[in-house]
C-alpha cells in the first residue's frame, strides 16, 4: 500500500481535493434538499447550514479527511468518506467521483501509471525555484501555411491560453478593457444564466476576438443529471450565445468543476477544455498571489481563472506583463492547438 500523500508532489493536493469535494458535496446537498419538503423556510435554512458546516468540516484539507481514494484505471477516481464525515449518519458512507484530470497536475510523475494520468511537465500552480529549469516544449514545427495570416503559430512559439470561467459578471467588462488595452485574446467559458443578464458583454467578447465556450446554463455537476438534462444545459447556452453573437454555437465546452463522465462526454459531442494551471483564485482572493501563480505558467498551458472575482481581474495586467517579459504569446484555446483541430469528446489541458 502506498500512502495517499505518496502519490502527490506536495501537500497542495489536500487543498485541491478539499475544493473539488466541497463543490460536489454541496451540489449533492442542494439536490437532496430540493427533493425534500420542509415545514418552514426557517427549518430549511437551518438544515442547509447544518449540512454546509458538516461538509466544510469533513473536507478540511487534512490527510485524515481523504483516506480513501480509489483509482480503477478509468478517467474518474472515487473519494470515499466515512459515515458521519460529510453527511448525516443515515446517508451512510458517501462516495464521490471526480475526473482524474482534475488532479493530474499534482501527481508525481513516477506515480502516473498507478493513477492512470498523463503527467504534464511541471504543471504545478506554485512558482518553482529557478534551479528547476523548465524543459522547452517539444516543438514539432507545423507548417504555418495552415494557419490564418497573422496568427501566432504555437507549434513554434511559446503560447498560453488564459481562460475565464463562470461569468459574465460585474468585473467582466473591466477585464475586457484590460485585454483590449494589452491586445490579448482570451477564452471565456460562460454560464448561460449570466449571459442572459449581460448579453452586451457576450457580444463584446465576440466582437473583440475572444473565444466563447459553453460552461452550461446554471453550473451544475453534470454527472448528477440525466442525459436529457445534460443536453439541455448545453443546448440552452449554445442557443443563447448564438443568438447574441450571430455566430454558430461555440465548438468548446468546459464542464463545471471539470466534472465529467462518459455520458457527459458523449452528449457534449465536442472537445472538453480543462486546464493545466489552476491558480486557486476562488480561494486566495489576493491579486499578488494570483499573479505569482499565473505567471509561473509554462508553454502550452491552459490557465484557469474566474472573472467573477475582482482580485483575479486585478491580477491580469501584471500576469500579462510577467508572461510577456518571458516571451509568451496569449492565444485563444482554438489558436493554442492550431493548426490541429480539437477533437470531439477529448479532454485538453495543454498543447
Ligand atoms: Ni465554473
């Protein structure tokens, strides 16, 4: 038996497991509550508070809380929680399933076979000491003739793709100003429900050359939905974006929490875009921290960020400056992989 900590490069896996399981368990709680009748709103509110604090406590980033991880060679792994750990005793042992890709950047290269992941070169979100010089990307030059004129060729240039999830929101237009000023193209994985409230922000994204991806209608854990519901989550958002932008539906999706299963993949029917660098900007609402983590990106990486957080948006000018100084080009997800077309049902984290 290998201790769980032995699978990972450092202790940051605990934060990741904590983050991912909280999202999944909160979703479970909400679903369970939606199917329950309560005597009053007060009782319901109280129950939700109890449930939430139990989840918070049971998923604190401590080794004790994550004793059982099950890898079966598929694209998902299971976290098993003890009875009483994250839910009332009557619920028994709780198991949640998460995509292996959501932890792949934290796995020790020598443990990759056990976990069944492809380990990316140094995909740690924390800045590395300068002694560990990153390997240059295996640049297999592609004929740039296949690329539209004026487009960066990421087969030979150092590229990164900035991606922003969960918007549009209050700071998205400010972010668009920053990107415009710096002539940076990014990719936005938008939530349909929010796009409906801010259609002009969506239109602006399209007009200013950013790529728009589908992040579902209201951000559920898609693995908990029926096939019909999953299809609806994508279709509703597709329709709205197409309606606002006047362009055909977006070719890429990002499932909330990076959570996928075979059903989701099949129904999505298009490339699934995850990330290689997660700056944990939802957790550390500190622009300096977010800047440092994003600035540690390496060539070919898809970088995750959330335009719903002011601190993330505020970090972007410094991130652009830092990465530009190292010779990076900022491209959309499609451009990162060009001239190769992204394939349906495949997951992507880096070029
Ligand atoms: Ni999201």
